[in-house]
């Protein structure tokens, strides 16, 4: 997974590249981390060092869904 940042008149610039275990289906910023919905589980990716932490499985029926709420919280489907 590549992390890009918009830089004024230069457009998007690649900032970092992270290794993730599968295709990312859904994602959202969570403070300085990124919450990833990957196949049947949710993970937190530390954007500073690339460390991955498992949150919980998403179940088998629907793809993982990460929604950022106006309150700053995340809503994860299970």
C-alpha cells in the first residue's frame, strides 16, 4: 500500500510504502494511524513505522467497512 500526500501545485507525492497482508477493502485515518479493512479482518497500521496490529475479524458475510464519524470515532462493520 502506498501513502500519498497532496502538495499544493505539485499534485500528489508518494510519501511512504507499507506492506500489508492482503488487498485493502476499506480504510480511514485514526489519529496518526490508519484503520484498514482487509478481507475478513480489521487492522491498525502505524503510519510512522508501518507496524500492524489486529483489531478483530469482520465476519464472513460482508466486506469490511470502515466509516469515520464526525465525532472522530470509527464505525467498523461486523
